[in-house]
């Protein structure tokens, strides 16, 4: 197995990023916010009203929440949206706050002007809270964080992986086809996947025990005879399918006559088979190209395919 340090580094970095992301989602978030104060009220001539809200933006229920206020001021609980809230001198106490929930208390504050800085400490059974000055600074709920991660990280990642998969599905076969035909033996192009140690046909061709050649062309007018010469010194029987076509094939050389199949080549034998193709006498360029294919198979089911584009000479006897 080949050691690849880049893949190990990327795996470690990916693991750290995933752990950091999960930690960001699951981290407790206890937040205190003072949305408003009322300087004038009908309850106290010397005091004013202060609204204090404690948010739980974590996944777990926060218990035994204690908000410590400036001890030089006097506090009295006027109302709250939860029976779990109470005031003990300069401390606001809450028994519990469920996930994504909050408790709001309305206080009467005397002996001075209350400011957010008068909140000196916020703690619970498991974490320490923070005080924010603006409502937009209150962190999103746990489910909102999961949604944000899904929209901005997971969904783009899925889209990218889908794009890569679709792109590979359409491009990989073409790339493989181009890369496959890289092996050449005696002028024949052979797809590289045939080049295996256990493919006896390829090994016989490579060693010269098996040969496939194109003999000298002969012509009668536009009809050109292409001789295929097969030799077998490998000691095993194989069959061959031969094909030759040109770009100018017409009724004078029907398609079925350009394919010869089930040619049996026994050990020690040499066989020649001819296929007629059409090449106009005055043909030029691609019209003189003969596309030939040889497909071999032995008794063990092993196969071998050979291709050659042969350009006919200008003068054919």
C-alpha cells in the first residue's frame, strides 16, 4: 500500500473541522439581554422598571441559573413569564430554562439607575453566560444552527459531490477509452486491459508465437482484396473474427462480406483469409484508409482485440 501523506493530512484536517463544527453546534449558550428600561412608573417614586431576558440557545436544559446584579441597587420582582423565576436581594434565580426558550422578568430597581453593566455575572449548573447589548447579538437556537450548517455547508457539499459524480459518469468512459488503446504490437493497436499476465493470447502475440499480418493488397478496379495472414505456433487452438471496411463501402462490397468469423487456427498452422473492400481508383486521403479489426479467442475464453488503420498505396497491383 502506497503511503500518501497528503491524504493523511487532509483526513486529519477534515476530522478537526468536523469536530469544531459539531462543537460550535452543541456548545451551551446562555445569554442575558436588557431590551428596555422605563424611567417613569406608577409603582415607585424613586425607582424605575427594568426588563431582563435570559435566553438558553443550547441543546440542553440549563438548570440553577443565577444572574448576579450590582449589589448597591435594590431589586424587586414585579412579574415574569415563568414561575421558575425569583429575586433574592441582588440575584436573579431561575430553576430551569428549556432549550431554545427564555425567561423574561420585569424588575423595579431603586437606589440608582440600572445599566446593562450592572449585570456582573451569569452562571448555571454547567456553563457561564454572557450579556449582550443588542437583540441581534443573541445567538441562534440549536435548531437554527443545524439549519444554517445544512444550508451553507452540507447542501453545497452534496451538490458538489453530485456534480463530480455526474461529471465523472460522463467523462470517465471517454478518458478510459482514450487511455486504453496505448499498447501496440507489430503495428496493431491493442486496448491495454488485455495486457494481463494471465492472458495467454497476449503473451503469445508479444513473444511472436502468434502473429497477425496484413499481406500485399490486390485490386480489380475499385475492388481491393485485403489478405489477413494468421500464424499459430503457440500450441493452443484459437478462433478469429476478421473485419475490414472503408469509407466508400457500397453495394459492390456488401457489409456482410467485410466480416469473416469462426476462422479456426490450429497449432502449427498458417491461414490466409481475404476480405474485399471498395477503394475508388482515384481516391485520395481518408478514402484510401482501410479500417481493420481482428478478434481472437481461445478455448479458455480468453480474448484479444487488435485494430489497425491501414492506408492503401496509390498503386495496387
